[in-house]
């Protein structure tokens, strides 16, 4: 084979056709991780032995003429808040190291494995997911493969570095969409309640979502389709039939009413972040702008719900082991533990108000475009940022454009846009509840418009250098 | 939203009393950060309350009893 397969789809096709074995794909990925991850910090645990066993099982099925899954031989990693049988579920913490090893894989891992994918390990993350920076006092930062002096997140770094073509992460306030933007990747945050969170360590149950990262829009759809399905053990998981998206991608954006989110989403961002949205809008042939009312209040409500719920969840750990927390998360959790119940309940009531307002917006359009972040990837160690001409704390403000959207659980595909010679930005492709298919169709159209060609080249080089 | 004064006596008294009630220890060197984050939340709560959400809307969480085994 002259050109090595790089996307999940290409790898699965090559393995299914017998052009390359799953074991060979797995060994190459493990070698690349062994060679380069010390400089990136994407993985906290590499499950090499397990990966080779799983890959050999895929090859054996092929030799026996048995059908292979749509992700046959595709390597992947998972944020270390997913249960992986045999290792403790760290969720980025030092405290959880003392937990017993998980006795079973998280449901989404089980579904990836059933589709033929091969788990390579667990990925770095901020402590207990209260983080957009990828920094971690216990395990070191996950560095951005496009510029290792800048922020990422383990689940994005592993994909952007070319270690794996896809990974699974979580998104409560933006943790799939933000690192996708910083690393020039595609990410999918499905509708709240679409994918079961069974076997994952919670952050904030009212807002927690799981979903995939990928270097190609089609790979997002492939992974998403593989992990869909309800599960009674997650009471939030909706009892809805599987709605496959891969067959929908060819429809493109035909017939869709697409608009740019105005008002709140056009303020307080770097000009290049807004220019990224404008380039996406131009590629889709729209100049329509729709104001999203009360977005700042939605973001404030998401902040309160996150702060109160997560801190209540960790209350006993805060009482007994506060010194074992990462200082960057500890003080936020301690503050959150003190919030009056009425603040939290008002935020939950406003969630219903905002949902009703957004239903009216979606009477006027099918898809909204908005920036993923107000800036490109910050420097590691950076504590403040400029927002609308003011210097503000970085951690609390990276997610200003993602929080109002996940607050009411809308599905979003994050799409990379890269201006020549600069770090990438992200565009949120947002749709109405349960219409992930529309997000992914538009993401595919934007991918075809090649709005992030430099990133494709960088990833291609990373892969080729290793082979 | 205006940023509240994290070091106000009112905030400090509330933080100390509530932390004690909950059995939380906030070391003196952590207090400045905790007070700053609390002040941010207080501002956000006032902003949300101004929408009338506390009295005018149904809460978002819905509890759906499941079938007994």
C-alpha cells in the first residue's frame, strides 16, 4: 500500500479488505505513542496488551470469513473518566487512583469494541472535568500537537497527534467543542440524553454529554452511529430509536435553512474567531443572522448548575481530602459547595425558559453557526485572557460560546477553520434537538470546502513520519 | 454583570458560616480564590434572578418513575 490509511473509514476498509491487518495498524499506533507521547501527554494509560488481543480477534474473524464491524481495526482512546475494565477510573484526579479497578468497560467503549474498534488506552484530562485547558497538576498537561506550548486536552491531543483517528470524550460546558477548536479537529456533542453515560465518572449530571472527536467529519458520523442506542441504566438517556447519520451525509446542505448566531455570539471574540464563522457561512451560501436572546443568562445559568451540582457530588471528598485536589479546581469546587439552593433552582427554571425561546429560533432556521471559542489555543500556564477589551480569568471564560448551547442540550458538530499561518479556530454547527444528522451533514459540506487544509497536512506529516 | 467584591464582609461571613455548617475547611491561603469564585457565582445568580426565573418557569429536571422490576 503506497498511502497509509489515516481516517477511521480508511483503516476499517483496509482491514476489511485484507490490505493491512488490525494487528499491524495497532502496532504502528502503539509505536507512535511510545515514540512521541512523552512530548504530548495525551495518554495516562496505554492498554497495549489488551489492544493487541482485540486486534488479533478482529484479524481472526476476518480469516474465518466472519463479518467485521464498521470500525474494524480502528484504534481509539477514551478520556480517563470512562470506565476501562481493569484500571481505576481517574477522571483526572489523584484521589481516584485509590479506587478499585473498573470491573467493566463503559457502555460506549463496549459498543465501539463490538463495532471492531481497538482500545489503545485512557486519555489525560483536567481534574474531575472542571477544565477547558488540559492542564493537570497531577499528570501534567496535554499539549497541543500543533504547538506544544499551547493548550489542548488529552482526547483531542491523541487525535491531532495522529496516535488514533478517533477518540471519545465528554462535554458538559464545551469540553468536546473547545479542544476540537484548539487542535483543528471535528467533534460531536450529541443532544443531551442521546448517548448513555453508563460507566463514566460524572461531572454535572444535568449537563454531561459524551461524544467523539475525529480528524474527518465522516469519522464522527461513523463513530456516533456505532455508539448510538438507549440504556436503562442512565435515567437521562432517551428511549429513542437509533437514527443513523452516515447514510444522511450525502444529502449535503440542500434545503437547510442556515443562519449565523448574532448578538452575544458576535461580541467579545477575536476578529479571527468571527472570521472563521464568516468563512463557514460563505461556504454554505448564507448571510442571514439570527439573534439568540438571553444567551448571557443561559451561560450564567450553566455556570451555576455546574458549580453547584459538581461541588455537591464531591462534597465528601472536599471535606476529607481537599488538599489532594488540583488547586485550580479545588477552590472552584469549594465555592460551589456554598451556593444557596435557590440560585441553583432559578438556573434550572431558566433552563426551561431558554429552551422555549430556542424552539422559536428553530422555527426560523434549521442550523445555526457560532464560534466555538473567543480565541485560538491559549499558552499553557496562561491565567487570563482579553475579552471585549477587558482582562478576565481564562478558565471561567473559554466556554462563553459553548455553554449557552449545551445548557439546553442542543446537538453540535464542531468544525475546524484555519486561517493561513495561524492556529485553528472552531465553528459550532448547531441544530435542533435530536437532529445530529443535520449537524453532520453541514460539517461534511464544510470539510469539503477545505477550510482547514493546513491541519490536514500537519496530520498527514505526523502519520507519514512514523511509517 | 458587575463583579461583586469578593472580599466584602458580607461574603466572607457567609462563606465562613456555610463552610463550617457543611464541615468544610477552607485554609487561609485558599480563601481569596474561594471568595473570588463565590462572588462570580453571586453575580451570575443575581443576573439569572432578574429574568424572573425563580417564580415564572417550570424547572427543567423531570423525574420519570421507572417500571418496578
